[in-house]
């Protein structure tokens, strides 16, 4: 019985992620650069995407500065993993709307790490589901694929 309940809960979380991305009003297809531009408009400042030697086991992070944001990905990632990591961080940006628990948090983080990639919390799992929906828009995932998720 718990498996059925868990599956139903997972389907609800996926549907919620779909609705969140639909509210962004994104075109059916866009490039990663166009998606970054949309995130810049949401954030209200430019986002510089770059590859860096990140500490520990971080695959990506978003650092807020007063005049810009830095989205860094770990050097040595495959192109698919790099893109997936960028999408995850952009999902954080898109979720930082009214009512998002990160809104006040990001305001406190001028010049410090705002988000790092970790899937150990329900919020991070939600962010990953939103990132999956963003991946559909840039063509990283095929809507007909039976195995969901960016990372393989």
C-alpha cells in the first residue's frame, strides 16, 4: 500500500512542477542561453555561467552579488551533466517568487553561495523536478522517454 501512496505522491509532485514551469510562460522550445536570459529577467540582474574548480563534491552553485549572479559548474562534468546542473540552479531562480522560502534567504546572501546542488531535502527534490521540466523546453529530455530525470 505504501508503494501506491508513494507513487501517487510522486505524480502529484511532478504535476506541481509542470504547473510551476507552465506559469513561467516559456515557449515550447528555447535554447539554454534563452533560458538563462529569462532567469536574468526574473532575478533582475545578469547571470554569468562559468566552469570552476568547486570545493568538495559540489557540481554547481549560484552566487549572488549586488550587480550580477555567478552560476558556476564543476570542471570536468560531461556536457549533459553540466547542462543539468545549470538547469537545477536556474530552477532555484525561477522558484524564488512570492511565497518561495528562498526569497528572503537570497536577499541575505550578497556575495555568498545562494544554492548548491543537493537532493537530500524535499525542496531540492522539487527543484530537480522543475529542472526536468526546464530540460524538456531546451530539448535535453524527450517527453516520450520512459525514464524521467536529467541525470543518467
